[in-house]
């Protein structure tokens, strides 16, 4: 059987085991902000064929399947895929799952997807350009890539890159070095197991999109609504600083 090719991102995320699942399912920023925004940007998915690349525990895939899309879900973490399969089965959802490095989607046919979704994973994979080349390969002509990342202007390594000062909604972003470090190891928020974080500059994102032949259709830096801001100070801060950046790109 053909094995997934390993690199630093696949090794780190496999070592994470199941810690991510609970963080994902309980994290307020993911569930009350990042995910609802993405689902809103993607819009009507009825009868669309979607690849959820870096699907994690599969929450986006299940929601999109319930909205009438046909889903293929891919992650480099074997545990994440086993868990996603078990939840899809529990809800009787027909979702196809693969363990793959995003830079080599072998056995996944070219030009078959209307949409590829990369939610909060393009800053995690080691091979960004290789990943985008695979996205372009599997998208139909005119197909769309919807991607969200930590906003590279406002988040990064907090010690020496893009840090924080102060507390609550008066907290400030302090840019010590926009260009470095490009990668470092640290646990996820509220996590314990280190994973590799990557900082890609805005220039690197945009130039690589252009290099592989993707065109930007839309870019969003969503602000928290009044209702979201009432949840916590962290959410209220999102009325002032866009910590998450979203693109819609066209093949
Ligand atoms: C921050 S999590 C996001 C998970 C999910 N998309 C979400 O938003 O809930 C990043 C995911 O990308 C996966 N990932 C990281 N590098 C990858 C790679 N090279 N190939 C495939 N998946 C990768 C990780 O295993 C993890 O599940």
C-alpha cells in the first residue's frame, strides 16, 4: 500500500494525537467566529463536490454534508481521520476520508471538486506551494479555494515576532519582527503538546497563489458582531483587530 509522505507538519500533527479534537470542539473562537464566518463565505453548497483539506476532527465536513454537499475529507493525522470517520458514521453521513499529506493527494482524481476548503491549515503544512499545486490539480476549471489563516499581520510568534501587550479589549498587537521567526514549536492555545507553527508573510501567500495560477476573488478580515463581542473580551477584541484572514480564490 502506498504510504503518505512524511514531513515536519505531518509528524507534528500525528504526535498531537487526540488533543486537538476537544480544543476544536470547545474553542469559542473556532466555533463562534472562525467556522460560522467560513460557512457564510462559502454560501450555498447544495450538490457541490467539496474537498475539506486538513479536515481535523471533521466538523466542517459534517456541517457541509448536512447542507447537501458531497464531501471528501483529508488530513495527515491518522487519529484525526479515524475520529472523523467515527463521527460521520454516528450521524449517518456519507463522507469519504483519506490520510494524506496535502502536498501529495495520491488516488484523488484531478479536476473533480467545485470547492476545496483549507480551514486554518495553510499556515500549518510544511510544503505550502506543493499543497497549492495539489489544490489546483484537483479543482475543476473555475473551481474555488476557500482558505482561512491566522492573519499574518496581527498574529505570529508572541515572544519575538508579533506579540501582545496589555489586557482585555485594550490589548495591543506589538510587531517586533514581521519576517522572523518563520517557524517555531509551541502548544496550541489551552493545549499541552507542541506543534509546529508557521508564519507566512502576506507577500509569500499572495505570490504563491499567483505562481500556481490562482486568482483572488475575495478577501475578508471579519470583525466580531455585537452578539459575538458579548461572549468574552477575547471575542470583543475581534471588533478591533482582525486575527483571521479569509480568501476565496479561483482556478
Ligand atoms: C488547526 S487544525 C484545523 C483543522 C480543521 N480544518 C478545522 O478548522 O477545524 C490544522 C489541521 O491541518 C492538518 N495538517 C497539518 N499539516 C498537514 C499536511 N501537510 N497535510 C494534511 N493535513 C495537515 C492537521 O493534522 C490538523 O488537523
